[in-house]
């Protein structure tokens, strides 16, 4: 309901102190991130194997590079594909986001592309994070689990974090259900 969406947006504005960043984060969280996390939580609850163990082989990656060729330098949905494949995302980004991009892949973008290809290729071969990530960057990327909620923040200087939505979790798990309930009660009162 619209009143609840407005309340959520106000919470995001408190967190980000900028309307555009708030709208971007809210859209990213509600359309992509929350669904990814729901999937990971469900995946981690799958039945145990015959030996009584459950191998945790689900990993969460957030592509957090802020490219200089994008206005306001924030990561756009699907832009990481330009770092994995030789595709020209300029027409897609300009037509979808109504942004004018520079037609340049800077030196750091080429370096990041090579690192990302290495990471993905190594992961595809072994099903585990590439050793280069640990040896070259001193980053130990653990599988996602329901307690730590580990994820890799991938950029030129990758790092590991816990709970990618930590600062917004209360909004989704406490405030939104509360507001929905309050909205439902007020709607019911209006109908009477």
C-alpha cells in the first residue's frame, strides 16, 4: 500500500540522506537483494546428506565497483556483465536508465574485469572461491550462512562483510510488518 511505501522511503532517506541514493537502495533491496537473501536462507535449510551433514556451498557476492564512466559513480543493475563479457552496455544503460555514459573503460575497469573473470572462472571450476582472492587480497570469502550472512564486496579492493542489509534489516523485518498490520487495521475500520 502507498502509505507503507512512503514510510519505507522515509526510513531510507534517514539512512542515506539523499533522495536519489535512497530510491536506488530501496529499489535494489526490494527488487533484487531481498529475494536473493530469501533464496539463500531457503537453500541453507535444505535436507542433510546421508552422512548427516549439509555442505554449505552458497556464496553471496555484491559487485560494488563505482565506475568513473557512470554519472554519480554508483553501480547499476547488470553492469557487472560488462566486466564478465565483451559486451557494450552503453546503449542498454543509456536507454534503460536514461543516463549518458562516457564511452570509456578506464584502466582500473580493465584491471577489475580481469580479476572478475578470474574469480568467476575459478569458481566455476571448483565451486569455491578462487585462491587468488585469498593470496593476493588476503580475503577469505566464506559461504553464506544464516548466522553470519557473509558476502564478498567485490571491487578493486575486495573485502568480506557480514549481513549485507544490516542497516536496513529492521525496516524490512520489524517496521514493514508493523506498518502493514496498522494499515490493514485502519482499512478495516474505514470499511466499518
